[in-house]
C-alpha cells in the first residue's frame, strides 16, 4: 500500500515561458492579427499572488497504477482573481482531471497595472509524487503498462464534415462519464481554436475503461469549423 503522497505546485521554467511567448508571437504574425491584449505573467510572480490554493486529491487509480508526475496547465485569471480558464498542456490523464478540478477553484489577488486591475495568463505545474514504496517494488514503466490495459474512449457523435483547411486537430481529455473535461489544439489555424473547443464541449463519448472502471483518457479528433 502507498502510505502517503505529496502534491505540490511548482512554477514552469522561465525558458519554457519564453518559448511559449515566442510561439504566440509567431502565430499572431502568421495569422495577420495582433496577439490578445492580455498580460502574460511569469509563473513565479503568479504563485506569489495566490490567496486560495486548493490542493488536488490524488486519484486512487493513479496510486494503484504507480502513476505520478507533473500536470502543466495554462490559466486565465480575471480582474477579480478568479480562474476562468484552465487547459492542460501536458500530464497523465488520471492526474490531469484531478489537477483541473482543483485549479479551477484557485483565487488570486487582482493584478494591478496602474490604478486598475487586469486579466492575466500564466502557467502552473501541479506535481503528484508517491512515497512509501520501495524502489524495487515499483514497475520500471508504469505508464506504458497502464497504456496497454486501457481501452481508449470512443466518440459517439461524430462531427459533420472531414479534414479540411477549416479543420482543427484536437486532443480531448474525456472524463469517466464520457464528457469533455478539456481540449488542446494540436494543428490548425489559431483563429479556429476557440470554435473547435466550443464544438467538442458539446460532444459525448464512450469513456475509456481500465478493466471495469471508466477512467479519464485522451483522444485525438478532427474538428471541422466554418471558414
């Protein structure tokens, strides 16, 4: 049995943040539109503004399968300090669901720019770490072992159309009840990302299964959006 675990929040590295900013600037230049008028706050500064940090619960199925590691998320925070958007950048699906549920309840101090507060975006890492097990008891590749045992989710209501210049490739985090928990664009025009996310939020899926247990899992889909 796992006797205890650690869940901690750590800021994303400054190099990763610089890379994200550079990519955003390049995408904006390619689409001929300016970057969104939002403050990009480095994760260390954002962490100092947290006033209510809800700790995620370590999922039982993740512990049973020796799954640990970090879930990186991008957040958008309102002028009042509420998290209104949280998207998984990377992380195991068992852990990603728990991290999303917690982070969406976080509260920050309002970010002031002059006399007024402003919205901001930032990145956070929520880290899950198991303790209390001997190293020789841990399987060498627990995530790969689990991958072989999970039956992936299935899209029950397919979108109209097929791959086209107006399509977006999305990675959807499907919950244990068959709902869309989150989605991340993988390919397509950035101007179509919001419409694609809105579409997949309406879809229903047959959830992934580990044995008899429905579990959260990723599924890559093509989303047709109007030009």
